């Protein structure tokens, strides 16, 4: 029963975001959609119908009210629903416990299941970020290797002058709409790293999402072998690549580890446990990785999830003997990423480089009904010493700005260089780069509207070609 439950636990960031993030991984069964009802609805043990009686608006809303009253983490604080809502998403949002719940969201079931079942997304395959508080400078943050953007030559660090004729100022207002179908042309005017202006076009398509696992090995100034792992999404599809990286770390005698989670907004709890176990080593086998806690009506579902060194549960043997671990973090670091960091803190020295994380100690069990997937917060998490509720994020040990001028894994990239410096000196860099100040707060309503990515994840970017608010990445 618990294995089945765990397969559905997604620490998505609000989006995704805060699905807390992310998505993917073992949530496939939970992301299935219930089409029009063709048989009598069954009742669950808790009393609400397992499916709407039909897909009429009235039946969908009646079912959702009952589901939220039982399964929603803040069910005692449900808002009065907006009976005049024109969409099911709007109706769902009206139920949420605001402003505490900046995480829950809905998805179109077909789009949600596409990634889980096929490992693909439809769109362009890029993410951009404002790098100033006034939202006038827009730069490319990351590019999917197999997407149309990569094929067109878009690169991390490119400065965007316009997209489809829209200036960064207009994009900041939400005028650039999401694209979730194939065959839509998008045009960019860019400045590249040399300052040369160029025009670029790309056409949206259905593309395979790469595992987004990158690794390298540095030799620090003190001679230490340092493993560097860049990881962007906790999905089952990434496990093989994670195994390859850790096998190399072990073979090459790595004694220090940098895990770059600056753009990782979460995903599968099972995969998060796997990564934490690979870092933690066999000595943590059986100790509490995460304590999962549901609302007061569902305490019978509470359980503790343990670290493992079981070869059947991991893609490689754990890396043994690490006394400490470095995480590169940002406000995009959310949910399952935060869970990994928090889970290791009672057992190892954890040093975080970058900026405070998003702050999502909650998770979802996504529930599909009538072509909509509801990602309502169902549970919260604590580590082995009962630390949780870090809704303001996990703070950075060393505050260092992101460096879009360098590739991830470049030893001169500001955050990576700071981690390497700390390995040598055991202190933060003497002159840390100042962070941007007074950046606007995340607007989760905008994120749910789908016109602008204002939450830290790729999971809810229908086109994976959206714009992140400066508070998410311009840190």
C-alpha cells in the first residue's frame, strides 16, 4: 500500500510551481484522467465519490468540493467557492486557503500525462529569466537539448530583445502567450555573448525531454577530487543517468560533492529518496529520509520514508564517506529538491551556495477527473529531527548570484567557483556577489493562468518556453 502511495507522491512546486514543484517520476497512475463517467461512481473509505457522477459542471464541482473537504491539507480552511466561476480552474482556485496555499494548481490531463507516459513535451524547449528588478533585461536561462530552440541555435546567456515582436517590458506584463501545440512559429531578436544581434525563428513541436543530468569532476586546489552534478528534474527517466554519474564519482575517488539544484523545482519523492541515498551512503540505510504527514482526517496515512542502500532501489551503489555536501540553490530550488537538502541536514554538513530556496515543504497526490488534473496540497514533510515548515525557503550558506554568462559546470561560473573556493578555504568567498534587491514576489495566480511562468519549475510550462519572474532566477 505504501509503495503504491509513494508512486503518486509528487513534490511539485507551485507550478508546478510549487509542486512545489516539479512533477514526473512515479506519478503516472495518479495523472490518469477520468473521462465522461460510464459507470456508477464508487465511494472511497473516506466517503467522497471516487469520480464525479458525470462530467457535467454541477457534478464536477460537487465532487471537487467533497474531495477537497477530505483530502486537501488545509481542508479546515477551505474558502467559499465561487459559484460564478467560468472555468473549473477558476472554481478550484477559489477554494484554496489563500494566501498560505501558493502551491496548488490544475493541469489539462492530456498535457500532464504526456510527459509521464511518453517523456515528451510540446513547445520550444527553452526558459528565460529577467535579470533585473525592473524587468527590462531578459536572458535565456536554459535550453532543452532535443527541442526546437536548441536546433535553432538558442543558447544559455543569450539576451532577448524581443519575442514575436514583444519587448521584455511587454513580456513582463504577460503578453507572450503559452504555446502547447505543434507548428507554431516563434521569432526572436537576440544579442549573443559577443554582442552581435541576430534574428532566430523556431517552430513548436513534440520533443523528447532529456534526463537533464550533467556531471564532471574537478581537482580542487588542495588536490581533492570534486564531483559536480547538475540536476534539473526528479523523474524516473533520469535514474539511469544519475547512476552513471555516481558510478563515475566512485570510480574516480570523489571525496567532495557539489549538487547543482538551482533550476530543479521538484518531482518524484521516490527519485528524491534515491538521490539522497546515493549521497548519504549505506550508513543512512533505514534512517528517516522524510516523514510524510497528512491532514487531521487522514492521519492513518502518515508514514516515515527511509533512506536505502538496497541495490534494487538505486541506480548505482551509494557514494560512501562524504562528510559534507554542497548544494547550489536559488528560488527555483523547490519541493523535492528542498526535501533532499533537508533530509541530509541531520546526518551531514550541508553547505548551500547561491540564494534561499523557494519554500515548499508540501506535496501532492495528483487526482484526475474529467480531463483535469487537480494538484491540491495533500501532505507536508519533515526530516529525521522533525524540521519542516520552511515556507520561507532554506537559506543559503553563501549568497552568490547566478551567472548566465557561463555554462553549468564551468568552474569559473560564480556559484560553482564559490563552492570550489569553500572546499579549499572552508569559508564563503571573501567578496560574495551581491544579490538583486527588492525583487517582486511570486504571483501564483499568474503562474496558474499560464501566460507567464512565475513559479520555479519546468513541469507547468506547457510549452517549456516561458518567462520566469526575477524573484525566481535573477537572484
